[in-house]
């Protein structure tokens, strides 16, 4: 049949499969996947099928499994059925049910492909699916990479039906007199994709019957353009961005000196959860040179600070400043951000001397009347730095050390009751200072951290 010849030509044109390939076919039981399996078999490929029961539609999910099992028996195709508690996984991973199902199936598809030594994972997305994906991404404010539709080949996943429309898939099944099952959720507008499929796309085709075909062709052109675009983004990224363990620094002067600063800013920030509207707000702030310092922007997990010369992107500190972490009598305390504090009890002898190191705080153990705790700084915190007669605002100490607002949020302080005895990694206080006749001292060490504790200061 002509549709088989078109798919065969498409496979060859895009080098998707070798003629003797053994492939894993994702088989839901719906029209698209059934057509895909039948067509690959007729084209001479060795097929191994996998079906996912996500247990989201009750009896209908079990009906699909029974249909697929019977079909594979009839076609003499090996089948593996996977069962998932999708709702539980979505809850545990903080994902939508749709994204959870996608993550689960592709992870297992690759596992089976490797264990069976298969050449590719073949999925049944067709031209209409690619168009719907492009429109959804356009509505959601995606950049150029989101407007390229679906890739014909993405790693080990190939999509040989992208050259066919949904109507052509149904035409092929009718020609084969092949039955299939229908997912009832595809007949409702409960999901955004269904609204595009059942509402938006038909409306566009009223304006131009070739709308879907034209959009699919535009997606192919954009895919080529995206190659050049991504090369340019990568070259500029490497020049203006400095990576850190928990984020990046973006040089403002170098960013604004490029031809497309707002576009580059979107590509840098989008992977960290910032949408196009937020990026526009950040960019407007950068142009306001007199008022930009100190402005902060937030995504779900990151905070972006406009400093004098850089945009500083860091993980948000999720702990409340009121959250405290008791220090052990001896041993190691590892804090949520990876900061490690060591506690050692020492009986001084004539050879022992106080370490001259800002990463170590030494206290008279006899002065410790209550547990020591570690916490983040709070508004109005004061301490009496070692060697000073009066107290000093902790914020002034951080200002002297030229810490940004993000860096201040990441700092830790060691407290004895209401007294701060150590700005960790920076300066100790007069509280519990040694007199020289101690029978036991506590030596508390800052061992390491993924946070950016200041490394060069006069303290």
C-alpha cells in the first residue's frame, strides 16, 4: 500500500532503522500504535512489543491490556506488559500524572531495549501529534527549541509515522480491517492536548485545510534553524556564564553586549524554571542601571539576584531562619545544603595552641551551659567579634566582607543560647573566649560546603 511505501521511504530518508533491525514497539492498543506494529511487521522488521498498564482508567486499562495480549498472540509477537502505580509515583516525584507516566514508560523502554539488545524504541507519534506539541509549546511560551515539534529521532527513540496524519493512520487500519481500542480520555477536554486536538486545530483548518501540514513543515524548518541557534547560544553561554555547584553567575556587561541579550537570558534561565514573562521582567531590570542592584526574582527552586556586575542564580534556601540544628557533643554535623561541621573535644597541653584559621572556632568547654546550635542568620542578629569591645550587626559584618544577598542567605551562625559565638567560616566572637587555663576546649571546624562561603576577606 502507498502509506507503507511512504513510511519505508521516510525511514530511509532519516536513517531511522536498518532493514534487519530488531525493535521495541510501544503498544498501547490505540489506533496509532496498532498501525505502527502492523506496518513494521509488513515491512519486515523483527518486533518486540511492550504495553504499559498505568492503572489510571480502571476496567478500561485492563481492557487495553487484554486486547494487546490477544493481538500479539495472533501476530506471533513477543510482548512484555508493565504495571505501574502511576498516581503514587506522581505524588512521590511531585509530577503531573501525565509527566509521571511518560517518565515511567521511557525509563522502562530503555531498560528492555538494553536487556534484549534491540536496535531502537519505536513510538507511534504521527504528524498531528507533532503539530499539537508545537502549538502547546507555543501557547506555553517556549523558545525556539520548543517550536521544533517532535524529533524524528531522539537518541534510541524513533518516530517513523511522523510522515502520516491521523486520518491516514485510520485509513491504513481500515484497509487492513484491523480493530483497535479507544482511550476514553482522548474524547474529553480534560487535558490541554485534547483541547488543541478537538478545538484549536479544527478551527485553524477551517481557515486553511492545510494548516496542520503547513505547521508540520514549519517545524522541520525550525529544527534546522535550531541547530544554528543552539550553536550560537552555546558559544555565548560559555563566554558570559560561570558555573557554580548550586547555580551560575551571569556577567551583565557581556550579556548586554551581545546582539540578542534577552533571548540569551531566556535560554540561560529557562532550565532553572523561569518563564518568558519573568525573563522579560529580569531584562527590564538590567536596563535600569541605577535601580537594579538588590532586585531578586524567584522560580520554584532558584533565586536570582541582580548584583552590581553579575546576575547570581542560586538554589533557594528552603530552611526557615528559625530552623535550628543542634551540634553534637563530638563528631560531624552535615547540614541540608551540604555544609559539614566537625566537633572535637581537646584537653590542651603545653604543645597545644589555638589554630589561627577562620574555619575553626575554639571555645572554653566549661562555659557551655546549654546545647550549641547552628542556624541561618536572622534580621537584627548581632555579635561581638573577637577583639572588639562592642557588638556589631551581623549584616554589617557581611557588608564588610562584600557578601551578596544570596550569599548572606546561605551563611550559617553558631549560637550558644541567644549569643552568636561564630559567623561560620568568617569570624568568632568574644563569647566563651579562652583564658589560657582551660581543662577542656571545644574545637569546631567548618570542613566543607556546597554553598559559597566567602573565601577572601580581611577577617
